[in-house]
C-alpha cells in the first residue's frame, strides 16, 4: 500500500514520524494556551483512558463541537440499537460539551496526534468495527492506518466547502488516495456530492445535513427566568458565536440602534469564551457599559452590552433574544450554524461570509427566514427592522421554521445508507453473545 501512495502522502508519513519526538514541545505550548486537558494528555499519544468494551465497537470522529453535536441524534439511535460507541474529537471545548450532553456510556477519547506511532497505539487498543468520520476532518495517518487494518470507513454528513474544493483539486492524487479509503461518502448536498465524486470518492450518496435533525440546544429554565425578570421591558439583541473583528461592528450597531430603541440590551456570546474579558474591555473603553457573565455579573438596568463568555448557554440566550446576528459571517470565517436559533424561534441576520453553511443560508434567505447584511450600515438596518416590526419578525421566524422542517430527514437517510454495515455488526453481536 505504501508504495502505491502518492509522493505527498509518503513524504507526510515520513515527516510526521520524524517529528514525533517534538510532540512534547507542541503539547507544552498547547497546555499553556488552554488547548489541551492536562489530565488526559496521554490520549493525544494514543494511550487509552479506559478499557475497550467487549463486542463490536462503532468509532465516530468529529473535529470539534459542531461536528459532535451534528452526530448526536445518530449516536443516540446507535445506542438505542445496543451498539457501543467510541466518540473522538480534538478540542477541550468539545470534550466539555460531550460530558454535559451525552450519556455516560458513550466513550469519549481525544483523537491522537497524527503520528504513525500514536495512531497505531490508538487502533491497537480500540480495534473499531466501523469508523464514521463526520464532515471533512481527514488525518492521513489515521485514515491510511485504519484502511490498512481493513476497518470499514464511511464519511458522513460530508461537506466540501467552496474554499477547500479548489485547494484539494490542486492535490488531486493526495485527496483521491485518502477518499478512496472510505467505502461510502454520505454528502450533505448535491454540490458536496459532486465535489467529493470529482475528488475521488468511490460511492457517493446525498443524505442531507444531520444538523437539521439535531434537537434545539437545551436552556436552563431557572437561568432563563432570572434573565427574563431582569431584562423585562427591554428590547434584546443577540450576537451569537462572534469572532475577532466582529465585536467592534456589533458595538457600532448597538450605538446606532440604542438611539432608536431606548433601553436596548445587546448580548454578545463569543465563539471562544476566553476572549470575553478582552471584548468587555474594548466595549468599556468605547464608553459603553459592559458586564461579564463569567464573573457572575448580570445585565441590570445599568448595563448596555452583556458579554456571555460561558460554555453551553447559547440555548438560554436564543430563547431570551427575539433577534439574532450569527457571527463568523462578517469576517471570512464561513459563518456559524443558524439551525439552532431557527428552531428556537429567533429572527436571523448574517453577514456575507457563510461558505461553511452555504446551502443552509441560501435556503433560509430564499424563504425569508434569514437576512444578509453586507456592511455595518445594512446590519443596523436589518436588525432595526426586525427589532421594531413584530409582524416582519414573525414572518421571518415562521419561514425559518418551515425551512428547517422541510430539510430534515438526514438522520433516517444516513442510517438507511449505513444499514449493510450495521447489519454485519448485529450479526457479530449475536455471535458474541451466543
């Protein structure tokens, strides 16, 4: 197999092997930046934190929070069928969400660094019966080593962005060798399917986006009631999952809108919670009063902008605010997932950079369930209209609800496509128990 690999992958394998002794330096730096869990650092070197359960084991891998949450309904259905599941991800944030949102019998491990030695150690311990990779987190050593061990692999909820596609086209032999390791590719859309087919996927089917089937995020009822009582009578705007460079625009929009809507409270939930103190400092320096949720401060009448720099509380704020600006879209990040606020009845505004969710935003925009703002001026106009016009807001939320309902069903289609593999595992389970 190694001889048949393109030169890029052979070079990658040699280089990643040679650099393995340098990994402790990488780990040290990541620990300092809060990007690793010091207690579980062995998992990054392929050292398992728990024993492998007996019988067939389905390995599900997602890069971070979005992918893991997209797979939640699928994992629940597999669990209901008595399948044991190993869930891997690569971020501390995702591990925290999994601990909160997933049943205790779902095994979570950090994905090992993509060194041949670490990957071999990981696969030697877990011996997965079936591997499901979510979206497009393609680590060469992990994929090639699993294929060499004849682990059946499927790429599910597969997405190939407009930005990534031309890059991979320039490395067609490399991506073709990796995609050729997957027995089936279950794509989110026709566009994604065409792209994966052109890049070398053997069998491609369109199953839709699993994120449409995800339940709306939970919201602590007591916390929500406390916030509602404290903010009653005030117009509320939420800036969700914001990225660097966007909070300044949100501050500018808040200033303009506060002149039209007295008592306006703007809530900012940064995509990365550790940025909260810096955001609050920037807002206060601009003469606007900010409070930080991570310091247990509350949005009382004296606060203009509330920086909710905590984890796992977006469900509370989507239920609190009738109008939501989706972050990651005013800067070229690619946008954040608008399905959750749509399911919770919020009117949605976004910027022009939504290439991570092109099909979702196109469907919402076309139906009037979301609105695009290409500049700070347009952002103020769109937010202002939705804040001030109850009827327009209702039309937008109804349209968004219809879109997410119509585009659902990916879970059932995904399970149907995976049925031949699951049938084999059920047979093995019967043999194991016999």
